[in-house]
C-alpha cells in the first residue's frame, strides 16, 4: 500500500495489478457533472496511467465523503458495464455540451475523456468504482461505541487521524 505514490492511495498486488484510489473529502459535490474534481481525476488517470487497458490497473476507485449524490454523468460512468453503456455516457456528455460549458474550467478535462480512444474510455469505465460514504470514522466509532465512552473514542479517533496526517506529510510514501 502506497500513499501519494501512484495516486492518493495505491495498492500493488503480487500478481502485478494495481488499485488506484482518489479521495475527495469535499463539502461541494465532487460528483456533479460540472465538478472539476471528478473530471480532473478522470483526465489524470487517462494521462498518467496510459494505456489503462494494458497497464496492469485492476481498479480505479473514487472515494467521496461526505455523502453526495452523483450527477447523471458520474452515475452513468459508475454503472457502465458494457461498451454500449460507455457509448451512452459519451453521447450524453456530448449532447449536454453548451458554449457556456466549453468555457468552463472543467471542459478541458471532460474533453480529454471525450477525445480518448474508445478502448481507453471502455477500460477506464470498466475499472471505475465509486464509493460514497457519509462519514468514514463513524464506521470505526460504531465498532467501539459499545465498550468505549464517546468522549474517549472521539479523542482516540482525532489522535489517530492526526498521527496519520503527520506521518503522511512528514515522510515519503510508505509501503505497508
């Protein structure tokens, strides 16, 4: 497991495949059709991991917290399982492009996806996984809540998150 190596989080498996994860802890919706976070991530995956179809990447995961509803494009990408699904996504995006959208900061990243060869679009879509979680620490605190008081549990989680952040910021990527 690497932090800030190939991506925010990357897992290199013994068989040579990799999982790349982008994390988006945002208050604004990073899954909206016009989200620069969504489309910059997709553009970066297409640029930095090319060719996705043969680069040993098993999954491209976008982890979003707090919970946001995906826009129509993100939903189509998330549910794309066939070449026809990807074609429908591309068609929906092209149909929605207006002169105003072409002038947006997001458009160059959307265009990168649209200009990609269909094999790369399919490879990205088939490997794309969306995880949306309201508050990831609630899963942890829920496990310990029956046996640890809430004030102590809050302090433990805050300490653990602070230590993890400091470790990431003060040292090179770590293999676990």
